[in-house]
């Protein structure tokens, strides 16, 4: 598994070289948008590049962190354009906030993490115990939705802040997401009403359909939804030792195993690879180990000589995805290198 660690190191080395003494990025386009750097504190930290991580976080705090705890790239703009030039980030408003809070909390930068965490909790819907996608929870808004991705993401942050009670509530809602599926043999719907918990299976906007549903028979789905579900539920199992959480992680991974074969050769399967490594570590099932390594091997094969991934993406997305792939490859190495090599073939 040393190849995963080596690939992660190459990505971390390149990205660290882009951070200047004042924490700005050398690439002028990437430097303007938090979407290029919001995961980078975590990669730098776990790669031992503490100085660069501190510099980057200082810059994020100075230029992008708002008084209310939100993080926006363009404070002088209005509406959703304030968040990022990335439509995905502007839609999933709190997603990059939680990533920054995770890195800051792990780094011990509580001056940053506490402020963002306080803001992030405003996205939590106590009506359904899940995280809203686009805006802070508003009990008067009947159109708000929650999803599996942001609920798992916030749930992980809750674990880092020691709020096990609310993290477990998120876990229960993620169980409900699976239980309420009308046909889980073929389809995994990702959103519910933030007010009623009703699963959204119809009247889905065409432009947002990939964020609402994953279909087994279609290629190149947003498989990271599956992956984050599995990551959080396995982490929740590890702290609670309540079997239901790992059972549902396995159910969702088994869904992934039946998806179109493109899941093995798509960069947005990175979270699936780490989730599979976590579950393989807990269950010793070979099928999950193989899922993790097949995706991870593909990711390594796509790395450029300079250390980045996703060569055809624009620079902001390239920095973003290279950072995340670097994180998960290092985490996969840690999980698989520590495993007993005897697996159950089932």
C-alpha cells in the first residue's frame, strides 16, 4: 500500500509549494476562491506540513471567515455568488465550511473551528435530525431539503466536537434514508424534506438530478454521496459499537458494488474507496478491500508528474480534487496497512 502514501505525498508536496508565507496561493486564479483550498488544511496536517497548514488557515481566517462564522470567497458580492465560483459549492452552502472546521479542529485552531461550527449547526434541522443543503434551517420554509452528504459531513464534525448525541441522531436519519427507499435494488434517493422527512422521489429539477438520486444502471454518478454515508456510519459504529451503523454502511457499500462499472474508474469515487477501506478493516470482508484498492489504484494511475490529479479540470476544481484524493489515499494506506491480511470471501 506504499504506493498510496507516495501518491499522497506527491500531491501534498506540490500543493504545499503553492502556499506563500502570507498563506496566499501562488496560482492567482486558485487564490481567489475558497473552493480551491478548503480541504487543504487537512491534507497538510496529516502530511506533517504544519507550518503551511497554519499559514493557510491564517489567510482563510483573515480574508474569508465572516463575523457570523460563514466562509465566503467574495464577501462584496450578493446572493449565492458570494460563496464561490463553483456552482456545487454555492448550492451545498455549508459543505466547504465543515471541511475547514474539520481541519482547524484537528489542527487545534479553535479560534477558527469554533466559529464555523457554531454557524454550521444552524443548518441542522431538529425536525428530522439532518443537515439542510442550501441554507440554515428555517421552520417556516416548506421547500428546504436535507441530504445524505451534508448530514454525514456535519455528523463527522459533530464527532470531532464530542457531540455524540446529535451525531447519533444524524445516524438514525441516515438509516431512515435507506429504509424509506422505494426500490433500493436499483435506486438510492438522496434528499428528504427538512420539515417532514418525506423522501423526495419526484419533481426533481433536471439540473440537480445527479444530487438527488443515484441509479445503479447509469454510469458516472456522484458516488461520493455513497462514500460519505459509509465513512460517517463506520466512524459512528467505531465510537458507539452499535452494530446497526456498520450494518447500514455495508448495505450502502453493497449497493455501490452493484453500480455501473464506472464506479471503479471515476475520480468522484474517492470517498467510496476510503469508506470501503474502513468497512474492510472492521468486517474483514475481501469484497470491500477489493473495492477500496481497485478505486485507489485507478486514482494513483491518474496522477500527473507534478503531483496533481484530474488533469482536464479547471485549476480550482483540480486543486480541490487533488487535495481530497491526497487525503483519502493517505487514509486508505493507514487503514489497509494496519489490517490483518486474512479476509473473508463472502
